[in-house]
C-alpha cells in the first residue's frame, strides 16, 4: 500500500474535556477543532488536539449505543483508531479486504468548501483497534470537512514534539508472530526488528513491523513465557485485552522537551539504578553532557554511526495503561535495544513503587 504516514489517532474517552487536560497542560497539545451534534456528528462529541504534525482526536459517547461507550466500559480511555494516510483510500480499503481484512466502515466522501476527505475503516489484527484509511483532497487546515469546526488557537513558540515516531502494541501471550504475519498480509508491512528482554522479575519478546518509509511503525510486545507477571501482563489485565500501550513522539531537542515536561509537571519515569555509570563505555562519545542526561532521566543508545535519546513518562491513565515516549534521533532508525531493557526495568520499578505506596496506605488505614 502507498502510505503517506499516520494521519491521526482517535482515542475513545469517558469525558473529552477531562481527557484533554493532561495532553494540553502536560504534553503541550492545543485544541484546534470540535465536532458533535451541532456539526452533524451524531451520538458523540470530539476534540481535535494538535502539536507539530501530531493530531489526536478525543471522542466521547453521548449515547449508550455508541461504540465509544462500550469501548470505555471495557478498556477505559484508550486508542481506538490508528488512521493511516494514503493516496487512494478506496483502493486501500478494497485491497485490505482482498488481503483478508474485515470491513468496519465503507468508503465515504466528506465534502468541504475547499475540498474533500475520503474515509474508510478496517479492523486491525489487535483487539478492538481499527485502522482508517484517509485520503485528503482538502487543505491541512481543514481537518475533516463537514464534520469538525476549527478552533483558533495560536501555536506556542516552542513545541515539545514534532511528529509521531511509532505506536507500540501489547499483545496476548503466544500471538506475536501471528500478529506480525497479519500486519504483513493486511497492510503490506515488513518486520524490521526483534528484541527479547529478560530481567530479574519478568521479560518480554518483541518485534517491529513498518512500511518502506518507516513512517508507519508498530513495535509489538508479548510477555516472556515462564516469567513472573510484569508490565505487559499488567497492561493486558488492566486494559482487558491487547491494545496500544504507548505513543512515541519525535522531538528536535530532547533536553528541551524533557525540561518542558518537568516545568508542566508531567511525571517522567526514573532511570534504572546504575544506568549512567556504564553509559560512556556502552555508547562512547556523545554531544550531550552525561550529567545533564542523568538529571533529565534521558536514556541513550548507540546505533551504528548514530544514536538515539529517549524519555518515558509515567502513566497518568486511571488504569495505569497508556503512557508516552519522547525520542530524538541522531542518525539512528532503530529502537535502542539497551533502552528497551531500561524501559522495562523502569516500568518495573514504577510498578513496585506503586505497590509499596498502596501497601503503606493500607497499613496506615488499618492502624487508624
């Protein structure tokens, strides 16, 4: 398929205004559009959030029979649609059906005063996630002709993130290769990476599929057999099935972005113990000062002649499922094998911290 990239993400939520707060106040997004019964969108209302080239639609059900109500009741707030921009949405839809895809919405044309948008949707191989095909024949400023009303909001001088780097998926045990094969068949993606991580407490097996440009990219993870329940097991339990675990946002200057997140009081994961002591031997010379990286909890991994830098947030989701990654790439296209392990260890540390806090609170309550 001829992908332009990921057009937008749609997240089903219980309350759009509340769900927008951490994205806007914490991550630096702004509201640029609204939709609802007043714009012809029946049964739900939506907010369009934007930062750089990243577009996120938050949708709340207004009627119990709307699919967003069922989704939130089962999964909590979560990513429902990873919408893919293509040059021909109708052709992509029928091509996906020929490849064994299941239709969700037939191609439909939305007309506006400056052009049109063509939209069609198929089921993904992962739980309740779907993939829409989006063909744009209208200006970028008109996000969805005839459905969304624009909201005028000035872009900040310094945006924290530029574009979406990848969308990470948690899968049920034993389904990793089948899901890779399904994405290869359905969307014509190819496997480009494999990583198996084992720690003191748990482990995971992961593979990555992407298109030829790398702009459509899905890392996939399953729990490692025979290990204690870990972060992926926790996601699958709290989310009640497979789905989108984290979104990775690409930035130009990760130190500036991490500082911006701290100033906005968005919680970041701590780095694993001893991570920076071994950094110089592991990654060699860097442009950045290691002590500055340490202060910002920035992870680094070398890849050939380049390297990448990453920061992971703590989850602010009610069920502690969805979280975010900020990434800067310096001539590196991989995913930081050592940082995958560091992420896993950091999330484990966070899980243990939460469990200790809950146990301490229970003891205090019992003592009172």
